[in-house]
C-alpha cells in the first residue's frame, strides 16, 4: 500500500511511543491554541520604576469550537455498520470518553489496512469532489498512478487522532495526523490539527508551515472554509509571536478579523502583541 506522497515521504504503521507529560509544576510560556485551559495568571513583579516587569499571560484561542465534524454530509458508499461505529465514536468524544472512541475505530482501521494492503498506487482520501480532483491532477502531473478512496477511513482515523489529543497522547496523535495528511494533503482541518500538535511541542516553525498550508487549503473545505482559514490564521499569528515577528503576526490576526469580525481571540492577541512591543522598545 502506498500513501499519497505530496508534501512528504510516506509513513507506515510504526510502533508508537507515549508522549512524555509535563512534570508537576512545569509551565510553558503560552498554552498552544487548543481546548481552553484555565491557568493562573503570573503575578506581575514590579521593576525599579514600579511598572510590571512580567505581563500577564494570555488566554489562548481554542483548538476548535466544535467536536469532530468532518464531512458528515456525504454517506454514499458507506455501510450501515460503518455508520454505526463512526457515530458511536463521535458520541464517545462528545461524552468525554476518548478512550472508547479509539477502541471503536480500531476495527475500522484494521479493515482498511487489510483491504488496501496490496495496493500499488498512491492512495488519497478525498472528502469532497474538489479535493479528489486536486489529488488526481497532482498525481498525474507527477506521473504517479493514484486512486482516491471512499472517505470512511479518513473519518475513522480522524476520530482516533482527535481522541488521542484529548487523551494527551501527543506522540500517537502526531503519528495519526501525519498519516492523515499523507492521505489527504489538502484537508485544512487535518493540517490545522497537526499544526496544533507541533505547537504544543513548541516546534514553532513546523507548526507555522502547517498552519500556512491549512490556510491555503481552506477553499477545498467548502462547508467550513471561513472557519478553517481563520483558525489557521490564528495559529500563524501565535507561532509568529513566538518567533518574534510581531508585524507578520499582527497581519495574520487582522486577516482573521476581516473574515470573522466577531472573532474573540484576535483582538486579545493584538493587545498582547502591543504589550510585547512595549517590552522590546
């Protein structure tokens, strides 16, 4: 079986290592964009002129406002048995039982591995006709035989990967999302999630590159183009702040506000950028 290979080399079902959790009391400068986590605001310490030397840490933007919702509209070619397992996995995540979601998806993924074990063509998993057209066109341009498959596997893998993030098994989640991005390299949602994982590991440049890919691919997710693009832009802005490029970060947040003037994260992030500029004068 060969995976879609545009944007990187293929990866197989490698053995997975558990991510090392933060030690007790260990903190990071910023919580990466993800599910909102309440943290104690650092107590400002006054410097010699009475001004706070440490600015309060900012609340981070959400990883995503909703539970997994990838392309649930198209059920063509799917069996009722798959629908039942997939819906049960989604329900388990919504019920805050991600471990159950992983177990429910395990046989679905095993069936896929068995079905496509002998496939010699590059495999792409398209959730929309637009994605399918793009993948096959890029494969033809590269003179590589390719096939787009029914999107059920990607849905099952996505539920699994999303659940692994909830379980804080970041190494396993990264492996799962890297695999998804090989199968679906123009899926903005998958790219945003993988970027989030790298952000949590403070791998700012890798995260930034993926968020930029997610922004560029947003138009191929027609039912969520604005949401995915804005989420990607906020990730771009967050990474750029960490990399010290305040001007480009500001531009990304303002671009998000142009898309969604009601976004709550961007104004707060712009205020944070102004605070950081004062500290570097």
